[in-house]
């Protein structure tokens, strides 16, 4: 089972996604603004912006918020200037962690993230230490109640997805090449299947199984990293036992 979808499941069960909708919107606005700054404000000619808008709409972000974020990125409206870069580190058991950062103050953010790692059983790593373990892919999570495996397989074949849907307990996980992501989401929606979450993400090649205290510490570290306002995404190659997941979710 994928550690990425495991973490998505944990957050869902703990109610973190709904409780932090304001934080989700903040991160999406940053991503839209940066995409518009780097590639222009027209989603038809800017794939990254198109993907960011799709993610924002999946979180029910109002159209006016999306428009203003684009305008801040293109300079039509005033706003902060963000820098994007990656930070890398390790968690308990040697778990590889890759962070997507958007910030208006690099030195402050690096210092704060180093503190978060040290306080929660992890440590920062040098550039390139773990990034090679991850590859960019479309990652789509679908509740099992929304679709049967055979129906998903037909859609995956038609939309150039990768392999068969992954059974992650309560959900199906579909992985695609990043270039096929938008087409996959659109194909699912045409079939009346609404993903629980979808994004282009950094997916690890292998996973480390954690148990006991290491698993609990890893979850605490993930939550602390995601709490930081400048962390856009947290990617990690861990997996945990279903029973422990249920205990953590309460």
C-alpha cells in the first residue's frame, strides 16, 4: 500500500482536511500565484496553472479567489513575492521526506523547518539526499463506494493511466504519468466518479514499513511539517499498519 494514500487516509480520518480548509486555500493561492508568475495567467497555455486551478476547484475554492490569485501572480494586483524550492530530510526509521516550499523569506523558513525536524524525531538533509527516490506522478484517490475496480480499469486504459488501481483499504489509488493527469481526472468525472483527492505529486519508488513508536513519531512529524505555512506539500516513503492507523485516527 502506498504511504502517500495512507497519509491521505490518516488526515481524512482525523478530520484534518476539513479543519484546515483555510490553510489549504492559502497553499492553493500560493501555487496559483507562482504558476501564473512563471508561466502567465492563461491556463490554456500554462499547464501548471491549469493543474493548480483544477486542484483549487476540487477544494471548492470560490472563482473570485482563483482570479485574484492569478492577478497577483501576473502583477495585475499587488501581493507578496514568493520563492519556491525543495527541502529534504529524514524521519524515524530512515524515512525519506521531501518538502515543497513556497516562501517570501528563505532563511526564516529553512531555520524553522530545521527546528520542526529536530523537535519531532527527524533531521534535515542536504540537497539531493532523498529527491532521487521520488518521481512526479498524478495521484488520484477514489472511495471504494464510488466505483468498482473493473470500471476504473477501463477508464485507466482509455486515459493512459499506469497499471491497475491500487487497493488501499477504503480507497482506490490511481497513478498516472504527470502528463496524463488532467485527462484521467476528466475521464473519471465524465463517468460520474468524483475523486476524494487528486494532485500531481512526488511519489516514492519504495516504502519503509513503520511500527510502534517510530510510526507514531513519524505521524507527529508529518503533522508538524504540514502545519508550517510555507510548506506546500509533504512527500514521504512510509507505510504503517492498518491497526495503528485506526488507533491514531481515534
